């Protein structure tokens, strides 16, 4: 659907207005391929789907392209009977996800149409995946505000900022 192009699945916006919609092929599958500029280790994904708070992707899995160019299913990403529109899918160590492409394969969803608001891919940095961003009534995910006083900076010294809408303990880089 031209108003719901593939680029909207990874544009940094989680909203009904900025989502990708895919329709089932002859095999009854819907897939979304995401390519990287170079090979990298991937720890997991966050996926936001559906319309408002409903129509979540019910059954799906992720695959990665291995060094020989073959698609390999990631066992810890297999979902069945899902009802959540926001999911965190950490990849376990049963396979080493070192790749330059991931593919979301949807096998069951309402009306044989996948509605993907956003896919966030997390590199493997040895830490757990961050918490999911919260959605509210199908509106954009709220971006935390950061306030920084730039007057009187002492070069080479510690800088401080305030992030009033961010939960305590949220990692910052």
C-alpha cells in the first residue's frame, strides 16, 4: 500500500499514521526484510504492530541471513497466539545472529494483513534489551524530553542534564 510503504516500518515513529502494511502472498505468508549496511551481531528486536491497541500480529517469527546467504529461523523469536501490539523479543543463544539482513515472517494475522508500526533492532552489546516504549491509544510513542543547560560549560568536566519523563535507570548514550 503506497501510503504505508516499507520505509515506515523503521522510520523511528510508532504510530498508526506511520506504519507498514503487508498482505499475504500465495503461500499465506507476509514478510518484511530489513537489510543492514554491514554484518553485525543482533541481540533482539522490539516490534510494534496492529491498529491502535488491536489487530496484533498473532503468529510470526524472525529469520536472519547467515554467512552463506541462507535464511535461518531464530527459535526464540517464534510467536503463536500473540495478542500484544508491543513486543520485546530478545534472541537467545541457540543461534548466533551475525547477519546483514533480518526478515519478519508473519503467518497469521487479522484479515491476512500485517500492520507493523515499527521494528527496532538491537545490536548485541552484552546487555539486556531496553524496555519497550509505551503506547497510548494508538498515538505516537512519546519521546522523552531532555533538558540541558549549555551556559557556563567547563570543558573537560562532567555535564548534567534533566530528563523528567524518563524512568529511573534508563540507559543513556
